[in-house]
């Protein structure tokens, strides 16, 4: 499948930005050399996310 770059940074940023982050996997598929995952992610934004300052609100 190869190397995935940036996954650790993305995960660490999410954990630091959303205090009570919860990820729910809704569906997934594995076929040949491809994988896809459909998920929801929610939490309270306590840090800057993609340039948006902390809102201290719950986001889904």
C-alpha cells in the first residue's frame, strides 16, 4: 500500500484540538489495493483547527 505521510501529525493535532474527540466508523471497504472508510468525528474544539480559533463548542 505504501507510506502514508502526515497521518501522525493529523491525529496528534486532532487529539490536541478536540478535547473529547470521538470517531465512529460507519462503513468501510477493502478491495484489491484500496481501502476506504466512512466515519464521523466529533468533539469540543479547544484549540485552533485549520486556522479557526478555539470555539469551545461541540462539533460533529
